[in-house]
C-alpha cells in the first residue's frame, strides 16, 4: 500500500453517508485509514477492505481518548483528523426541546472540538498534522426551521478559523469542507426530527410542511444536490494536497446562495426565504 505524508487518517462518524464515503475513497487512494463509529460492527465491510476499525463516540470522553490513544500507539500520532460526525435537529426555535439541542451541540460542536484537543499534542510532537472539519453551507446562512442546526455549523466555522491560526506554527494545517445539499441518509434523519413533526395545530405547522416539501425536492434535484461520494473526493483532495485550501464550499447552488447572502444582506435574504417557503 502506498505511503502518504498525511497518514494515518482518523475519520469520525463512518457508519453512513459522507463519513463512509470518505473512508471508501481514501482506501481507494491507498491511504492508511481508521474508520470509527459508535458501533464498530457497522464498519465490518470497511475492515474487509483494509480500514482499521475502532469504536468512537464523540459524546463520550473515554471513547474519544481511547480511540486517539489506539491510533497513536500504532503510528505515533494521528496524521489527519477528519471531523465528520454530526446530525441535524430541525424545527422552530420556539418548539425544539432544549435537551435535543444540547445533544446536537455535544456531537456537532463539543465532540469536534474535543477531538481536536486530543490529537493536537501528538501532531505538535510530530511537527506536522492536518485537521479537516466537515461543516456545511449552513455555516454561511440560515434557513427557517434550521436555526439550531445552523448554529452548530456557524460554531464550527468560528472554531476552525481560530484553530487554523493557532496551530500553523506547529506545522498543522486546518481546512473546512462546507457541503451543500448532500444526498445521503441525512435528509431522512432531518425529516424525522421531532421538531419537524409535532402537533397539527402548531402555529408552525404550515411552515413545517412547506420546508419538508422544499427539502425533499432539493435533495432529489441533482442540479441542486451533490452525492456523498463527491464530497468524499474533495475531502481526499484536502488530505493529500501539500497545502489545503482554508475552505471548500461544494456545489454551484451553495456558492450562489452564500454569495447572495453575503452581498444582498438580511432583508433581501429574508424576502427570498419568504418566497421560497411561503412565510
């Protein structure tokens, strides 16, 4: 198997979607990969294809520490960390239960941050390393009913920017991958969020129905969405290149929306959202 400067690559959240696709693409390119999930039995096929497999729950301190220690025992340090684990809890700001919001922040933000803390001492000792955070176009702008999810991705943007400046002197690169609408199991999980169900007499019932229809159309529109495999190829490029970009914003649609939000301002964006979702 080929040797790569930024190996081994430790990837979180590999049971489905982008994480699984990242592992598959990295293996195809000859990388040494550690695939992780809360239930490592879900990764048996990846192990058969050459991935190292171990348990990692980004909401559990002992699990995170053990996984990083295992990789470091085998290789000295983590070469690249791909922080992919995450999920979306959707619904109106007024209605989503705060326990569910806290659980999402634990995975999407605090788990990501703690994984960075755990791998960085080894990277600093090695004088090299790379951290690739999987953010979202939702870290650039916000859709109705996505406020809490977008808040986690805005937080990832800020953490990534600060980290990039803090660790560059130690030979550690930091990059942010911001996928647009991605065809994966993520969309099913968002529509299953309690905040997207709820009482039919909710003042947000009509909005929920409108957002659900719009999401379903966007995720099935191949002009608007991207496959998990396409995202994985971008991540693999960010792993392999000598000097990764600071940001990788995926899909033309995401780039147009990000530019529109940045240039047009809040009032214009609000009118666009009102037209899209019947606000």
